[in-house]
C-alpha cells in the first residue's frame, strides 16, 4: 500500500481541510488545475498594553479549483510564529502577499490596534501645618483596559491616599491586562510657624512700663494671638514686671512649638547696698573696716548702724557681726530691711599639712619640703635658715631646715623640718666560678644600701643579657652589672669570668661511692678535696647538692626524701670531677 498526501486543497466555507488519500494497489495521478482563493485576516493575539506586541495571521480561503505551493511574504513584523502565515507585530498596518504555483498572487492589508497609554494624574492637597498628617492625593487614571489596581510605596492599595504627611509618594497602577504605570507625587507642607518676642523691661521697680513686641514667620499667615492676661493683640504694652504666656496660631489654626511661649518682663533691682570689708589683719586684732555703697532706689541714702554710727564707712572694728538699715529719699528700704556684715580675721598661721621627701640616693640632693600654709593672709613670704626665699624646697640634701613665714599683713610664724636619706648603694661579688671545658661559669652578687627592692641589668659577651641577681651558664669574659634600687639610684660594676682549660677527672682508681642506710658514702679520695656534690635523677634533674666534701678518707652525707631508683653522683673539685651511678633502694 502506498500513501499520497497534499494532493488537493478544496474550499469548504472558511476552513482549510487537508485531505489525505490512501490508495490501495492503484497509483492516483494528481491534477492541479488553476484555482481561485480569498485572503482572510486573522488576529491571533491582541496587543494588551500600549507599546507591546501582538500576533496576526492570514487564512487562505479557496473559492474554486485547487491552490498549490502557497508562499507568504510579509511587509513587517518581528518573527514568525508556528508557520509563515503568522507574525509578531506592534500596533500598525501590515501587508502580506500570498503566491502559489498554480494561481495568481494576492495582497492583504491587516491592521492591529493597541489600547491607549495608561496614564495617571494626581490632585494633591498639601499638609495644612508643619509636621501634620492631613495631606491627601486623589488619583485619576485613564487609558489601558480599565480595572485599575493601585500599589503605594506606603503599603496602601487604595486609589487615593488620605491623612498623610509631607513627603514623596509613589504609586504603581496596573489595568485589567496587568499593564503598568508609575506616578510620583510630592505632598508639601508650610514652613514651621515661629514666633520670637523682644522684651523691654520696666523702667522702675514695680512700674508698668514693660512691653513685648513679637515677630512671627512661617505657617499660613493670618496670625492670631492669645495672651495669658486676656489680651489678643500682637504686642503687649505698659505692663508690670512678670511672666506672660502667649499662644500664636495662623489662618489654618497651626500653632507654634512649643504651643505656649513665655516672656518675662524684668524690673530694676530694689534698693541695695554693696560693701567692701577690710578684715582684721592679724588674728585677734581690731583694725577692721566696712565701706558701703548704696545703689538702686532714688538716691540721697541714709545709713544707720547697730553700733550707733551713721556714715557709710565704719572703722576700728574687731571681728564680729555689724548691722545696717539703708533708706533712700523716698524712704524706700533695702530688702531685707536689715543688712548684716561680718568682719572676719585670718586664722592662726599653721602648716599641719606639710609633706617632706627624703633624699633618693646617698649624696644626692633630691629631698623636698612642700609646705601647706593655712591661716594668715596671702601672699606669704619665706626666709629659710640657708637664706632661701621660696615657699617649698627642692633639690636639697640630708639635714635640718627652718623657715620663717611672713604673711601679707606682716604676721609671722616659724617651722622646722628634718630631711633624711638612704645609706650608700654597694654591690660586690660573693663568688665567681670560672668557665671550664666541663661547664659554664657563674657569678653570685651581694647588694647593700640604697632602697629595696633592687633591679639587676647584666650585659656580657656575645649579646648576653639577664635581669637576675646571680647569673649562671657564663662563658669567659667581662660582665657588667647595673644595679638600680627603688629610687632609681644606680651603681655599675664589671666582673670577669676566667676560663680554665686544664680540667681533669679526679683520680678514681680506689674511690668508692655507695648508698647505705639512706646515706651517701664516699671512700678513698686520694687527697684532701673541697668542692660540691650534685645528685641527679634518671631524668637529669638536680635533686640534691652538698657544697663541701670532708677531707677524711670517708665522707658521709644524709639523703632525705629520695625515692627508690637510679641516680647520678657528680663530685666536682675545682677543675676536676668524678661521676658515679648509684641505686637508692
């Protein structure tokens, strides 16, 4: 069986039908007579949004005969969809030319439209008062496909925004086809309502000559004033001293911040008196004086003292309390009516808070005397027993010092001090062990004098440094020690570690080393020996030391707190040594 396809195209109304003929045994011959056809426009996908794309196509409607080998030629569009009969296009008019192998070509014009551009406008109502939230934005949308939805940057999804503060607001508007438009609106507010008042004080104490003149800016104009005394005028005139509260509002009832402003009208000081008091010069004297000057009031002052005086100045006074009643020409009195003045006298000169500093180092002059003078009258003058004239003494040596103090009123007092110091700082070597081929040298130091604690600073060959009192593990050479005490007193000295290269072992042919009854026993030393015995455990750690060896044929040393185990005994005698192993049970 053979199959032949796409032989004929017939017209049945406006549909295209593909006929497939299946023939059995016999081959059908296809005839292609010239046919006629019409072109029908086809809108596959509308354009949903302004500026977007849609899909158009053409339908070939055969009216008679057959039409074979159809081809399409478009005048525009961006790309094919599925086949040559469809095109992706933007809004506009497009032509398509259809040709076939057995019929005339035809051209069809197709138009596709788009919705109007989605646009939005805002009617903005600004905020009435600075920092309030009564602004609003009313949105009007047009274009698109209707069914608008709104999304604000505040999170709201209503068409309009009400009761909002000043600021920038963004709304995203979409229509029923999800076409999108963004609108940015600015809600404004008036500048802050401000008011400042210039206060003029009353001329006289208690008079009504004060005034407050205001300057108002910002807000919406049309200012209104409300005073705590009931006035509604902008300014207050002819007022007494006192505090006045003001509330200012504008044409939209915006108010200042703070809402209530306070202004104070002042008045001159009441009748008063100033005084210059001359105290008694020396403790227990009677040379005090009071000189008064009246001010305020109306002048032509009268003075009345409790000691019977009637002048503005009284003198030859002892320490004590004096009272004055002052009046002016109109009998205005001071407040309080009675003024009190106290004549004082200096305290007795004393120096109970003085401090002294001892000399830091022997022979130095680092002592100090710091006086804490109280009483008397400053400034003070000083005369020391060595003719110095300063208040305090620095850089002085050990000894006794006396000072005669005279104050500004020639009152005098004498003080005596004793300055001490430390003994002289010394250092010396108590022992210097040389370097040998079997071990390093060491230096042991004795320090005295100065002020404890001491600081040690060693330097030596090959960059040697140490901060300990005694030093060990030394190579031959000169070692410099700088000792510094607690007062930074310094003494420096150089010590030399020699090198002994003739080290020999002790003649050990007959020497016995053993442990018995918790004692170390050494027998048959060839000659008298003086040196050290070091005992090391199996880890090489020093566990015991004896500094002397008996000169007898048998030497014994008590061993305490030694556990059972193997130990190494090293006998050192000057430049000779002997090593033995022993076992302690």
